[in-house]
C-alpha cells in the first residue's frame, strides 16, 4: 500500500540502490576514468540482492514481520557494501596502478539507503505495535 510511510521509504531506498547507482560513479581512478559499481562483479551481486530485497519488501506489505526481517537483512547487505567501498578506497589506494584518486558520491549512497531502511523498519515496527494493540482490545 503506497499510503503507508514505510512503503515510501522503501521506494526511496529502491531509487537509491536500484537507479542512482547506475548514474553516479563510486570513485575516479588515477587514470581519470570513473569507476562504476558494474565494473566489479561483487558490487553488482550485493547491490542486486539489496535491490531485490527492497522490491520484495514493497510487494509483501501485508506481512509486516517479513518486511521487518527483510529490512534488517538489507541493512546488513548495505553495511557490507559500505565496508567494501571503504576498504577499497583506503587500503588498496597505494598498492595498485589504478589507485583511487577521488571518491564519488556513489560511494556514499549505501549510507542513504541504510538511513531510509532504518526509518522504514521503525515505521513497520510502529505499525505492527498498533495492530497488536488493536487486537488486544477485541
């Protein structure tokens, strides 16, 4: 249901992980070429899983508990992705010929996705608590 706030947060998360990552480079190499997530198979798989979990969460709006669990898994995936980005930009910059020279905005998009997923999980939890309190009154 689109009128629920958690669905709006999840749609914004989909836009961040599924759409914006195609247009924003993760970083620029010393050679001057932009590095996109599609150039690494690992980044592509993790972002694909994250986007898939977000879409499944949007579709399964009737099962709030499943939505909540998928949101947590999605947060973990985005934290792993962010850790890989930071590792690549800090530790490998001096070792390879194609070192990271400057970071792009795409490297920080998982942070935005994590914030949106936390807000969505908070709204899902609030909704679940409301339903449980109404069931107690019956």
